[in-house]
C-alpha cells in the first residue's frame, strides 16, 4: 500500500457486503472475524453490525466490521475485532482512520471504541522465544496509545484470541512433504489413525446433533466453555460450507474389530510358520523376522483388548469434533476436542491432519491452531495442548492485543468505576469465575 498522499482527502462510508468481502479477502491481515460470512452470521444472531470503509481518490484503503453492543444501562461499545484492515506502517493513515472511526462511533452514540489489529506484537518461534528482528510492532502499540487508546495488555484473551500457534503451508508440495514436517510422534499417531480406519465427516444440519454431542462431551470433560447448539445451527444456516466446517472424526467399531482380528490371525499364522522354520534351520535372518511379526501380532492383540469396552452395538462412534473456519489465507481450528472414552483412536490428530491436507489442496497458506496457552512450561495449564500442536510444526504467534478509546469520556469513566465496584464485590463474595473462556 502507498503512504497517504499529502492533503489527500479521505472519504468514510458504509460498505456493501460485496465491497467489504472483496477488500477483506485479499487484504494481508485477512481473518474470519472480518468476513462477510461472519457478518451474515452475526446479523442472523441479532447483533448490530456495520461495514465501515475509508476511500482515497475513490480507492478503498481501509475497512472494518464494526459491532455495536449496548448493556442494560444503555452503555454502548463500538468494536472492530481483528481490525480495522489497513496499512499500519502509514502513520498518517492510521491517525486519520482512527479519527474517522472515533467520529463514526460518536455518531452512533457509542461511549467507547475498541480495536484489535490482526498483527503480531513480536515474532516468536515454536518455543515462544522472541525474535524482534523478524517482526516488532511495539512502536505501533506506542503510536496507538499516542492517539488516545489504552492498551489492554498482552495476557491470553480467550474471547478475542491473541495468542496462537500457526503452521505455514507455503512451499510444501504434497502430503508426504507435509507429514515429514511433523514430529515423529505426530507422524506415528497420524498413520495409526489412518490404518485403524478413522474417517472424517463434515456435519450438516441433519447431523449437527452428532457433532454437538461430541463437542459438548469433550468440553465438559476438559473444562472448556463451548457455545450453545443454536450457535452452530446459525453458522450452518448463514455461512458457506467452505467457511464453516464442523468436522467429526469417526470410527466404525465392528469394522475396526473385524480388521484387527483379521490382521491378528494373519500375523499369528505368519509367526507360527516362521517359528517352525527357525526351529528347523536356525536361520538368524528368519529369527529377526519372527521377532518383528510377533511384535506386530502382540500389538494387534493389545488393540483388541483395548477395545473390549466398546461392543459392536456401539456401531459408528464420533470420537472427536472440532469447529474449523476456512477464509482468506488460513484454515483456523476454532474450538473442539476428543471424547475421552475414545482417545485411543487419535480423533483430534486425524482432524488436524485432515484439515491440513484440505488447506494444502485448496491453496491456503496457513494452518492456525488458534488459542494457545501454557507455553512457558510444563507446570502451566494448557501446556499439554501446546505440546500437541507443536508436534505438527509451526510457531507461536502473539498479536498486539486490544485497544480501548473513550468516545464519551464521562460515560466511559462512570462505566469503568461501575465495573471496578462489581469486580471488588465479587472478590469479597468469592464469586469470581473459575472457568476459562474458549
């Protein structure tokens, strides 16, 4: 993008869905929150959404989806989550667009303006170590504060996610190169799931109950907060099948048991024959081969024992469910998990792998594991999930976070005081929420 021309007049206005989508999809900061699909979904949910754009000489140079929310006391907030989309290296443009956004929020009677640019704070590697020589937006944070924003900090935000783990798919030619970019342990889990017949299915309105049953069970077991069923129904009714992918990993229990039994019988027969030949000839080569075959037969026997608790009457079981979004340059794993009873089948691994293959096939350049925490060490909550994602390869990505600006200062300060009083009362009463938001 070009720096703002001296004296060039900027023209703010409301955009159509098509104008916004064309701009957002091709923008370097593209993300699913700032998309026409998500606009349709939020409007269907009764949310007040406005598509705001800024033109210069007729060319659209900045845009953002603005959400207006009003609490029970009439306090209104204008929020541009993961936006606005614009060239943040152009200081004059940032200053002018912020001024126009503030004016728009004021015109809509909002008391505060919130933005959260979809930009990294400081580049990090897979271990979370900082690499400011690659990307460093600390100057942007200071610049936005100079324009009147209050930075809300850099702690993990489970609502407007700002700590992620992202794997680049650029430069990977095929599935073999992709799987070799993962760790040995992850490759082993992927291949085991494939060999065992785990298959993926995208939920529809007709099969939503299957997806939601697995998602809610995983959420209850793992302690993450998940949306109500109606949320996912609205997604399916208002967004495209490529944008919203409610994916399930499944296993056909009778077919799996039959397959393992047949493999056990074949390997046991082969082991018996090799044992006879070793006894007759004393061949070291065949003795080594016998060990390999017997180990395989033993593993199949253990597998049959492991699934004794799953009778054939279970039929086809949904072992994991994850909500994915595909938009712009990335596939995003929004939320989901594995049903603990079926963790043996590596359902989440299958879903991650399957959607990586989808991303590679469709030309997406990033696979975003989304909310990631527990990066600092094994004693932190969430560290196991981070290690699981790390096995697929990628880097920690920390965004610049949320920024809040007073639009109506008196109302803004009164709201802050009220919230502080409520928080203090909760502490005194011991009623602070313990569950994290996912």
